């Protein structure tokens, strides 16, 4: 249960926002959407999720701004009332005391603006976006209005820019969520972030993932061997960044600053893991765990704790404790 003083900071394009963590039910990868004109203000699309219809409310549309295309890296934050809000990415969780804020907008859900780490953050009250009335059923819509036309235009300009491969990835994400008909806090499911290194996919337990970062901040460390790809400054903390391909005995043919850095936690330790690509987040049943490694060509068998059937092959899950111990040994 999130504390009342905990706020989640997130970004929508070049602007930063924050909302009370307790108002967010779940953070999802971006999913395939179906246009809809039957929701309330700002609701322009819907997606079936775990037996229910989730309506997509874009804050920019709600505020009367112009549509911009979504990207495959965007996310959805799920709030009460089966409403999901598209965002660019989640930044961090901060602890802020109760504010003396006053609402800046009459019905815009804006509480106040703060300066945090030298940038303006707009505080939102997402409860203002809960549906105030029952969403109309399609057969209850009397006529096609100007507002409906704006929603369809928003859908066309913001969502219909995905390539065929990207749309296929969105469908795979949705299929993964569809298999999760029970709430994760009821147990019985393993949440796994799938990453790519070389020609192989690996799984990382989502509970060990703090965030994803860009490798452009990497600084090489001469004389430390190929496993240590470099170091990066993450909000004042200097973290070592390890190459997953080197740990798995693979040849990394990508440029130095290509890929993504997964920030991992192990006990009180944090470090970065450089991978070629972020692929997906999936949920697997505990009883589907198999002995690792299966179908792997990587020379990292002792680092792999479980395998799951996935797509037309297997995904091998990395044991983060073993990974950290290997890193300590390699770095002396």
C-alpha cells in the first residue's frame, strides 16, 4: 500500500507530472487500442483487459491540446473506474509532505506546480478523471457529434503511426496480460521483463528492476575488462554498468552507446545491466517454471535460474543474486 506522502513522477513528452502513488492501480506497457467515442471527456479509445473494458483517457486531449504520435516505449497508468492514461515513462517515486496546494484549473485535475531538481513538475489529482457518470453504451449514442469527430482524429493521428511489426508487438503484450486473469497481488504469477542480448532473449524478475535508462550517459572505465561496460551517474549515484553479452559469453557487435540500461537492485546494491533491446513484460504461472537453461546458446548456465516456454521457444530467467556475485568476482 502506497503511503499518502508518496508521489509517482512521470513524463508525457517533454513535460513532467506527479500524482499520489495510491491513486495508481497498475502500470502497463502500451497496448493495441480500439477507437471509441462512447466515453467521457478525453476518452478516445478502449482495450479489453482481463475480462473488462479499459477506457483510454489522454490528458492532452482532455486539456484540448494537439495530438502527437505514441511510441512503442510509451506506457499506460491504470486508475480507478477502468481508466488508463497514456504516458511516456515513469521517472521515480518521491516522498512529499502534504501540500498547501490550491487547484489551478476548475476541472483540469491540476493541483499545483513545483520546481523539483531544477524542472517544473505539475501535480495532478487523478481522481478528478474518474468517470462521473456511467459510460454510454454504443446503442445509447444518439448522434455523431463534433466531440466524437475530434476523438477519432486524435486516434488516427496518435495511434495509427505504428508499423506492422510494432502492432504485432502490442498484440503480444496484450496476449500476455490476457493470460493474467487474476490480480498479481494474489500470487501465483511471475512477472518477467524480457530483454534481448545478441540473438537471444533473457528474462529478468520484474521485482529486481528499478527502472530503464539510456546508455548515452555511460562513461568508459579503461583497464577494467569488457564485462564492466562503464559507469553512469544516476541522480547523484555512480553505478557500474555491466554488459549482459559479456557475462553470457556472447560477442557484442553493437556500438558502445547502443541499447538500454536496466537498473537492477539486489539487497542494498544497485547496478546497471546493458542489453541490446527491451522486448516485453510477461506474466508466467509458477507451475510453468522449468529447469534452466533450455534452448540457450549462452555460456551463462549458472546465472539462469528458470526457463519458461515463450513464443516458439524458451526464455531463460536470470538469477540476480548470482549475477551480482559474478560481477563482484569479475571486478575483484
